[in-house]
C-alpha cells in the first residue's frame, strides 16, 4: 500500500477477516481514546459512483485496528506491514503526544 491509501470500513473488514461491525466497534474505541486521530486518519470523501460522502480511513488506522483483531488474516496483514514499515509504534507515540 502507498502512503496515501484510504479505505472504507468494508474494505478493512475484508482485509482483516472480520465483519464491518467489528471494524466500527474498534474504530469508535480508537477515536474515543484520542480525539486527534479523527482529524488525522478519517476523511469524508465521495467517489465518482457514490451519491453521498462516506468516511474513509487512512491505512495507518487500519494498522491500528489490526493490532486489536485476532484473525489469521489480521496476523498476515501485520506480518506484511512489519516487513514494509518499521517504527510505526514510535510514529504513533509522537502523534499522540
């Protein structure tokens, strides 16, 4: 994934092997823990074939949710991200301070 990848909850659910409702629960929890994350990781966007705007989440937010999910798909995703991106925890710590 590129640095500016944005996904819907439905897409995140497919990647992590959970339901969209599971993603929603984890998203609300993460956003409640740190209000800054809403403005950093969530954007309302409208694509060409959509009539209304919907929330899209930055790929880093997907990585944060993957830390809370316990499925084989999530474990594979975390391994892939770990190989491609070092120091995510440090960057997240800097954002939250």
